[in-house]
C-alpha cells in the first residue's frame, strides 16, 4: 500500500478513536451519576440561556426609551420598563442559583468520577494475567493513576462545563442575532471565521507541543526514579557528574517543549481577545453605515433596523466572541484529557485472565472414610468436583501430586523456551531444578501455578488437569517464596498473616518460629507490632526473606515452590533458614530452584535443565556417580554461575 494512503488511514483511525473516547467518557460519567448529571445539564442550560438573553431585554428597553423620547410620554413606558427590569432580576437570581447548584454538584461528580475510575482500574488490574505486568513498564502503569487521572480531572471539572456553557451561549446568541439582523450576523460570522483560522494555526501547534511536554515530563520522572533507585551504584562508581549532565539534558528537553507549548497557549488568548475587540468596532461601524444608508433590515423579528437593535448587537458580538475565545482556551485541556481517558480505557479494555476452571478447593472432614465439605478449618483440604452430567458432587483429598507430560511453552508463540518437559512429583517429594540463568527453571513453576498457560502437553495436579481447577483455588494450594521479597506497609504480624488472613496471632508466631524468624522479630522495637514501610526497608535482606518464608508457612499449603529463597541470605542465616525450611517442607511436595547446589543435596529428585530441556535427572548421589553435567557443576563450583 502507498505510504501516503497508510498515513491518511492512520490519521482517520486516530480521529475516530478520539471521537469514540469522548463519547465513551461522557457515557461513563453519566453511568456513574445517572440522576445528578441530568440535573447538572438542566442547571447549565438554565444558566447559559439566561446569560445569553440580556440583549433581548436591552433591545426592548431601548425601543421603549426611544419611543418615549419621540412621544415625550415617559409615564406610558416607565411601568413596562420596571417590569422588564424586575423580570431580568428574577432570571438572574434563577441563573445564580443554577450556577451555584451545578458547581457544587460538579465537585461531587469530578472527584467521584476519578474515585470510580481509580477503583475500576485497580479492580481491573487484579484480574489481569501476570503476562501484562511482565510486558508493561510499571512506571507507565502507575502513570494511569497520576498523570492520566489528573488530566481527566481538569477536563471534567473545567473544560467539560466550560465547553457546554460556551456552546449553549454561542448557539443562543447566534439565534438571537439572526432573529434581529441578518446583515450584522454575517459581519460577526466573518470575524468568527478569522478567529477559527487563528485557533487552528496557533492552537494546533500548542496542542502538539503540550503532548510532547507530557512525554518529556514522563522521561524526567522516569530518570529521577531510576537514579533514586540506583543512588548507591551512582556513588560507588562516582557517576554524580555524568548523572547531573544527563539530567540537565533531559530537563532541558522538557523546558524546551513546555516553553514552546506555553508560548503558543499564552499568545492565543490575547490574539483572540484583540480580534474580538476589532470585531466589536467593525460591527459598530457596519451598524452605523447601515443606519446612515437606511438599509432595509432582514430578520425574523420583522423590526426595522435602528439604535435599539445595533446597540444590543454590539453586546452580543462581545459575548459571542468571548465564548468562542473560551472554547479555544479549552482545546489543550480537552486534547490532554482525551489522551488520558484513552489510556485509561486501554487499561480497562485489557482482557481479564481467562479462568474456565470448575474444580474448587474446600475444607473437608472425613467420617467413616468418606470426605464431606466442612464450613470450618479442619486441616484437611479436598478438591470439589461438580459433575454436570448427573448433577452430583464428589470430593478428592488434596495430596500434592504434580505431573507434567510432554510440556512445551513459549512466552511468545514463535519462540519456545521449554521443550518436552515431563516429570512426576509424588506427595512429599522434594524436587530441585538446577541450570544456568534462562534454562527454564522459574518458567516451570510459573506453569504449575498457571501464571502462564502451556502451549502443548498436560499438567495434572492430584490427577486433575489444572485447566479444570479454578486459578484462585489452585494458587491457594501452592506456597511460593521468591528471591525478590515483597513486604507491605503494616506490622510484622500483618505481613505474616498475608499468607492466610484468618490465621490467629499464635499461628503467625508458630510460622515465624518454624521459619527461624521469631528470634529477630522479638528483638525489634515493638516485636510483632513493629511497623514496616518502604518494602521493609528498615530490615535486612535476610530478615525480609525470613518473613516471606514465615508468610508461606502460615498458609500451610501441601505444595511449596522455593525460587532461590536463600539467594539473598548470608551463610550463617542460611543455616537457620535451612532448618526452618526443612521443617516447612516436611510432608509436602516441594519444588526448589537454587544456584547453590549445596542446598539441594537432600532432594529426592534433581532436574538439570539446559536451554529449556531436561538433560539429567536423579538424586544427588546418582548424578554424581553418572559424572555428567551436574557432576561438573558440583565439583567445579558450589555456586552455579
């Protein structure tokens, strides 16, 4: 296809997308507030219409004054003028009340809509697959809650109402103009055409640079965040000056884009104001010429052209041009708001993690060898199988047997990273995966808990295809301790209880003792009630890892996955943790990923992976006797590089 044609198609698609975003945003806000928003609209219409019609009263009053001047009978019209003034005063009071009402309601609508958007985004994030977070920059995801929401706030609270008011006033004033004098209306339209051309030229450039300003701002924020996280590395390698130079360069780019954007934005208002003033003079001159030449009036009112029409027309011209100026001033906010809304809707439109499972995990009790569901925690877990064919339900004890049959997998379809993986882990067995970085060790565990779904083959859990098990129940039966520990803001007790929210304080303490964490916790200033912030920054890496192990222990799952759980712990602490982990792993099916081969010697089965394939398997003694890859790794270095 011709490149020019492709460019035109892309531009049309972007315009269509923006239009769709605007309508979707309006529709969503109305769905949030189905009663309040129509009331807001009614109040806005009342306010805008009343603000547009003083010219009608002015025309009638001037006509009456002109009539009384000619006849010399002021008393005949004074009562009528008083009634007109009283009516206008009442309308202004109504307009003021409407303005007060919709501004109060819009404060609720704006902040409420942002609150609901944040809730929808956060709730949506909880349904997204891990793949989404692996393939999207975390800083970019966070910007949905900050920059995008802020641009939306400006658009809803300011631009939306201003555009609506100005649009209604422009329409109302235009109809009044046509009603009174077509000739002067044509003069006003010619001036408004000039204003539109200027807005398109200057405002278009301003919009372009404002968007580039947002991109540059994101670059600055990203760089600052990166330097804050890597401050120790910067100081170790004495890169302070280079870092400052890089920041100055990025900051200069932001300055240039922001300066240019604001130059155009700041000049647009004065230009349009002056064009409005010139238009006011032109209309006054045109009206005077029409009066001098006694040009017949063309209007819907049927009234002759006179002072009573020209004078109100001047005010309408000022009002008309002023509202056009107000609309032009909102262009940048609207563009940025729609861009933010588009990004928010992109997140909300992401496909949720599919889950077609129907087998669930329940607490069970056993009576006379028969398993039944229990509403209380009994220490026995069972798989609940509903059978749609005959409507029956059966229960199967959760044992922790995991089987992989000829499993192939790739994070992207065109690149397979696991090839023909088969293994059988019996309940209570300890499996260890060893191999170089990128061999596929962590990928296998990601498939077991269905963070990703396999491309080919089968994975069975207690003989059940894991695709038939609800993901939440599958993951509840698995305990995972990762190398990178995540602790949350809260007490030490809260972080341990994260593994099982209904765990008692004593159960949490028992889990901590089992993991070897109790001794350091009791030495903290407030023990288990010590507050943790900043991902546990007031703890050492080893202490944080011990808490993660305790968190997994309190969940008490039958299957444990330990992904290099001791990699960040010193040798002395490792000995403590290893004893706790041995107690934790007793009677459970365990998958261990480790670079320190000394930690996997007691495994029932050691799986050696290379480039996504199993090249060796067996116990430590068997693999040493075989003198293959594992033997080379073990005798060459105790820590696999």
